[in-house]
């Protein structure tokens, strides 16, 4: 997550980023008001003042617009998580901060608007490309912290690195995936600290 974050989304047509951004901004507002599931591309076209055919020059479907909105949301989460991790000196604290920041940012961004939550839920349930990219980058960050911890002597080195990083990711996943997170509201205050402590004990050399 050190490099620029990019997401493979289904935008197409003219490379006019201003118009594409205008469509995404208007769609975000429209989805937040009327819901993702109930909105059609025709509805968006009327709201924006463009023809439906013109919108299709930039996005091949409503999902492609939703993917762009989802990617923007996930980019916000990644930025917050990276800032939290970079603010710590030692790997154990980096791991704690990663847990905490990821849960807090996910809660705020996925659930600040219940209608926009529909987009996050669709993205997670249908495994959109933006979600797959986000999950891969999360695992990469975990692996980066684990490698640093092994080099510093904070973490054990016997377990294969990919196995360790995947296991920790699976511990975090219920608090990163909006479909699962909605069932964990009662635990979001204490879960990051408790789970990260448990994981850190298992990583002791």
C-alpha cells in the first residue's frame, strides 16, 4: 500500500475525467437519496441532465458506476489505515493500529449512509473488482508488517509467511466486509484491541 492505490473498475469511453467524475458525484448523491437497487441508468441520466447514451460512453453499466463509488470509499479506508500504521514505530503497534483504524474507517464509511451501504453490500456479495483489489492490498500490508516484525525479532519465523498473513486476514475479515460487519456492531468497540492482542500473542517468538 506504499504505491499509488489503483482499482480495476469498468470505466470506458472518452478520457474526459471531469465528465466521468461529474457522473460519479451525481450518482453518489442520487444513490444516497433513492438507493442503489432502485436506481436505473435512465434515472441517473434524468437527474444529471445527460442522455442515457452519453452516460454509456463513460460507464458500461450501473455496476460500473457503483464500482467507481466503491473504489473511492475503499481508497479512503486504505489511506486512513496506512496513516495509522505509518504513525507507529514497532511492528506490534503497527498491527494494533491497523486493526483499529480498519474497523473504525469501515464502520464510518460503510454505514454513514444506509442507502449507500447497498453499494458496499453489492460489491462485497458479488465480489466486484474494486473489492478484490482492496482485499489484496490489505493482505499485502499485513504481510509487510509481519516481515518487518520477523526481521526485528518481534514475531516468530517458523510459520510460513503467507499462511500467517492469511490467517490474520481471516480474523480481521468479519470487521472489514460490510455484509459481515453489520452483524458485529456489538463488538466493534472492543474487538480491535482484543483480537489484535490475541494475534500478537500467537506471533510471539
